[in-house]
């Protein structure tokens, strides 16, 4: 891995942290970050640059949607914190998507967090997601009997540790994989570290991920083309996230 990539992100994060300390900021709570047992507080709205929108309906229940996702179909998510205290939280989440082209995705995920909204935390979640897509091949072949469907099942696992040096700053270290794919012999993972900081309403996350996603498929393409190419076991990706809390 090119060491200059994480070094640049670290220097940028330290620079922005120093700048931010000169002004006031609102706390970045656990409920603002993904894959925690905490939820957004009642009346709080959150909109990310990736157009994901969430709202705290009550102190223990939030709902959300992927705004641009409506171009491909309707989608809605909800998360209820069964337990939410100063030192731990446990929630159950559900996600439903219906595609205009035909098909759907439904998923459930329980999440446990050891730690409070503004303290160091350990997060763990293990969910199940099922997808069914209708493929209208008959529109191309002219034979409706050629229509078929595609189904898939995934079991996403998320593990992370949140280091919270101040109310406005959180460093997250995480690991993610699909347990079902791992059992089937296709071990694909993503891990990384990110700096998260909050100003009054604006939040920013910068970091770097390492993953092996897509390398197996790329190797198959090279082998098919008869091209000898040594691929690295993992490769780095920049991690950038921006969102607003209001």
C-alpha cells in the first residue's frame, strides 16, 4: 500500500481538528454514525451528501430513506433502540426496497453497542439481507417464457471501535464482511479507519479503507485474456463522508 495515502489523510485530519478547536461545534453522537445501537434523538434530521436522509421520530426510533434511490425504486428503513443507556445500546433495524423494474430487497440487522452516545464504543452487528430481481429477458428475445429472476442472500457483519477524544471528534476503526460469502469460499472484506468531526451543523469524515473486493473477478478476466498479472492481496480506497445534522 502506498503509505502516502493514509499519511495525507492523517495530516489533513489533524489540521482540520486544530482549526475546528478554535470554534464551537455540536457533539458528534453515536446515533449519527452507521452501525451503532444508538439512534438519532427525537426531532433531529440528518442528510448526507450521498442523499441518505434520517429523522429521529422518537428518542428510541428513527426512520430513513435513500433519496436518489427513488429513481430506481421505493425504499424505507427504520431502527428501534430496544435498549439505550449511558453505557450500552441494542437496536433492531429493517430495510425494504422495491424496484420499479421488478423485484425487492428486504433486510434486518440487530446491532449492539458497548458505550454511550459520547464515549468510546465497541459496535457489532450481524444482519440478513435477501434480494429478488425480475429479469425481463423476454423483452429482448421476444419470448416471455425467457423471463427469469435472480435471488441472493447476504449476511453482513460489521465490527468497529469508536475512539472519542472529544465531543466533536470520533476516530472509527472498522471491519466488514459477508459471512455467507465467506462460508461459500469467497472471502471479501473491507476494513479501515476514519476521522469524524462535527461543527455546528456540518460533519465531515475522512479516512482510508483497504479491501479485496473485485480482485477475484479481475484475476479471472486476466486469466481469460491470457494476461499474466500479479495482483496485490488488498488495495486502498479513500473514505470521504459529509453530512448535515439539523
